[in-house]
C-alpha cells in the first residue's frame, strides 16, 4: 500500500468521524433544547393564563359589588 494512499484513507476517515460526531451532538442538542424551550413556553403560557384569569375575576367581582 502506498504511503499517500494511507494518508488519504486516514484523512477521509477522520473527516467522516468528525462529521458523524458533529451531526450526532448537534441533533442531540437540538432535541434536548427544543424540548426544554417548548416546556418553558408552555409553563409561561400557563402563568399568563392564571394571572389573566385572576385579573378578570377581580374585575368582575369589583364591578358586580358596585352594581348591586
């Protein structure tokens, strides 16, 4: 086997291994990050809905008190 051919094989295999690792780590980070962001967003929306519901309830309670 020629020395230049061996170098080519090593370089190609190294580049392939780096690409596989990069794609694997990126995919893992994307999936974990997406799950975290979606859960955080849903939690924030629940908080907003809860606070809005309290404000509406307080508004209706105060207005019904003054109209009685």
